[in-house]
C-alpha cells in the first residue's frame, strides 16, 4: 500500500465513524489532531519509560500505527 492509498483508507475510516460530520463529538480539526498526535506519541514513550526496549512489541506497534495515522490525517487536513 502506498501513501496515497493509506491516506484514502484513513479518510474512508474516519468518514465511516462520522468524525468528519459537523455535529461529531470528535471533530477532526488540525488542533484536535495535533493534540491527539501528542497524546499518542506520549503513549509510545511510555514503552521506554523504564528501559531501553519495549516489553510488549505488539502493543508498541499499535501505538506507532496510531501516531502514523494521526500525523497522516493532520498533514492531509492541514493541506
């Protein structure tokens, strides 16, 4: 999957959840996405809080995916 396909799939997912709707409880504004990106980045950092290697690599992979998708959406929404 290339970046354009991933972006398209990300927008499809967000649209399906209703998060692009004007009345959404989770508005996808650049500010909200930037905050979500910072929060998810902190969750990545938690895996390294007490050591050099993560204890649960599968959970870390999920957190890294969250960071990547928030960054991709922020870039896309911001133009």
